[in-house]
C-alpha cells in the first residue's frame, strides 16, 4: 500500500496502481468475492489484497481488544 497526495487525492492505494484500498472493502461489503475484486482490478495481486484484509483485521482487533 502507498499514499501520495497527487494520486487519488492522497487516498491509500495498492502499490503500483490507482486502486484505493477502500475499494476492496466496498466490494466485500457489497457481497462481492475477493476473486471478483481481483478480476475487476487485475493490477492488484491476491497477496496484496489479502495483506490489506489482514492489516484491517489486526487494526480492528488491536483497537477493540477483541
């Protein structure tokens, strides 16, 4: 993941793309599968997408103490 003020208004994106990380979570929240997301954004690797999901999980667990 990377962030630059001149790329997608500074939103965090998958490295080497202009695909915001938020788009992955939006797809999943709208009941699309990870495979459907990856098909729609071929520049994003499965490894990168899984890494973002795990990072989100770790943040939630650490912040909520679950």
